[in-house]
């Protein structure tokens, strides 16, 4: 679910018997809920609009969602090795790097 460039992460809460969501990809915690898809969509849109209006009223720039694009500077030798390894396992460099970051985060989490 998208609204004005912001994405929603929505889950069902068995405890509350409703859909609960949060705006994904930004640090401010913006949550919303509804009993149906239509209600949760409206609540999501209201939450994003309220966030943007609040930022404007305060003269603050709203945080933009993470784009999923990163720019990283790495040694050329590492770039070459990663590209070769990705090709060897039949993946794009993007897939290879994404999986490496996921593995590093999972390891760091434990």
C-alpha cells in the first residue's frame, strides 16, 4: 500500500481483531489501524497526510522513505572479487550484495 511515496507495512492483530499498520522506511513511528482493507487504507493515508502537515507546520522537512538504493565506496579489488563471485553463483551483483548484507545483519543480531 502506497501513499505520496510512503509505504505501509500491515499485519493482522489477532489480539485486537483488526489490521494494524505502520509507515515503513522512516524512523518516526507512524501507526494506524482499521477493521477492513478500506479502513486501514484510509487510516494510512490520513496518517501520512497528518505527518506531512505537522512537519510543514513546524517548518521541518519530513523524513523521506528509504529508497532501497545505496552508494558504497569499496576497494576496486573487492568490487572485482564480489562481481566474479556473483557471476560464479549465477546472481547479479545486486542480489549478491543484498544477501551478504542480510547475512551480516542476521549474524550481528545474534
